[in-house]
C-alpha cells in the first residue's frame, strides 16, 4: 500500500503490517502471513474476529432496523441498558449511550461539574482519558504534547499514583470529581490498586466529590471481572466504558448511580448516533457472550498463564490486570515489539518505554500464550 497517496491525515505512526482480513485471534496479511493478534486494535476486539454470534446479531439488527434516534423508544436499546447495568451491578442503574470513550468522559465530567457547582477536577498522573477538550484536560502530559485548546475548561490538579497521603491535600470540598482509570492503560497497564482506589472513594464521599472510574480500556471483562470496579470492590458514582463494549462496533456508555441520574432532565445530554439500534444489539450480544461463554474465567486463566510462563527472554516482570497486561522489558519495548512482529505476534507499546502491552482478545487459548512464551524465549535478553 502506498501511504503517500492514501489521502488520510498524517497523524498516526503506522506499523509495517498490511492486513487484509482476520479470523479468531489471527490477522492475515496480503503476503499470506498469519499474525497472532495480542493487541486487538487498542483493546477493541475482545471477542477476536468473526465471532459467529456477533456477526449474526449485526446482520439481524441491520435487516430489522438499521437506525432510529433516541427520540424513538426502542426495545433493543432498553434491553442493552438493562443487560449492561445488571452486568456491572454496584448500584449503577442508569446508562447514557454515546460513541467514544472521550465523549463518555466529557459527559461524566460535565455532569460532575454541574451537579456539584464546583470547578476543579482531580486526575491521576499517567492518565489517558481522550482527545476532546475536557477529556484531554485531565490527560497527563497532553498540554505539553497535543492538547491544542488555549485553556482547559475547568481547573485540573494531578495526584501522584498510589500516594495515599496526597489524597486529602489534593481532593477537597472545592473538588467536583476525581477521574481515574483503575487500571491505567496507555501508561503501561498500571493497576492503581485497591487501597488507593478505596482511599479515593472514601475521600470523595467525605468531600461530596464524585468518583468517576474511566473503564474505557480496562472495563467490559478485560480484567477478568465485569469491570475493574468489581475486581476491587469499589462502587464509583460513574463509570465510563467503550472499546470492548461493542467488540468492534463503535459505541460507549456512561453508567451512573441513582443519586447522579436523579439530577438529569430532558436535554441535559444528547447524541445522534449514541444508543443506535446497531450499537445496542451488539452491546446486548457482547454481554451475553461474555457471560454465557465463560470468557471472564478464560481472561483470568490466560492472564495467570502469561504471568507464570512469559517472564522469559527480555521480560523481567508482568503488571496490570487480566488481559491488560504489561510485560516489563530489560530492553526498549519498541524493539521487543518489533522482534515479536517479525515472529508473527502483534503486541503494543505504551507510555512507559519499557513496557510491552498485551490487550489480547478474551478468546485466547493456552496454545497462543505458549506461542508468545516461545517467541519471547527466542529473543535476546
Ligand atoms: C482509558 C481511556 N479513556 C479514554 C480513551 C479515549 O477513548 P476514545 O479513543 O474512544 O475517545 C481511551 C483510549 O485509548 C482510554 O484508553
């Protein structure tokens, strides 16, 4: 493919990979290579490729009703909302469907600022929350790298990861919300840990600030639990999610506790595409597949296998949770990633130059992890 004439905005660094199609957990390239995909398109392809029930749901919904707006009540939308809120539990009984992770975060922050009447948001060092004005404002390092807006739309303060003592100093009665990825993704699969998250929960309750957990990357089964909030036993005021939510169909959700939803009235939030019938049919199907095919247990087992078997070659440790795993490398992660790709295994890198990021489909089996182990063992340490 000649990238110089593809008419696309030149904003993405691109891997040397010419993909034509995919099946299961494998990508096929134009020159006939079969690549084990342990990256899943930035954590989206949770069910791998061509899952028969996902395809059937897509086709059935497209044939029956392709689109209607949120002005038209639809069974499929109500079913998706019911299924998703039951999947998460934790008293998050109301959902607003959107299109992207950034949009879900934008709406969560807007609600928190509006409900509390305060103008400060606390975020965590290393965070990534998206590219829009509010989501970018709470993203660590965005202002220096790509933010672009002349100023943030509210006051922002960053809290050092894991610093329990700093919480009381930084989160106060002037704070509208704390936004945190319970397992940071772009930072390199960093689990903030139960004690830190529980302390954030407690401080938010004490100061009447709202706790927003951004589970755009770590949610929807990726940790081996419905959400990382379930894994850590933390009930936030809001959760945002996207990526694996549609397992390839673009969609996002903002889940809210009753006391947050109680503030909503007509016109407070809105979108054309969010909550469309195609997205909702796939959200319902994805939850159904995760529950009925035992995929959360498989995520936990494959993650444990990676930790037991893949600390070989250039890898010195594993971090993160479930299939949001970071392999800490002795050498630069981008070199290890390139060498793995030469051996037909696709992985990701991260904000940490010494972490290879695994965001594998939940349908991975034992032999795929063994293939990763063998490839890593064959690399120079
Ligand atoms: C934790 C987290 N939040 C938000 C986003 C932004 O999502 P989107 O690209 O769908 O806007 C991402 C994307 O990588 C993410 O990892």
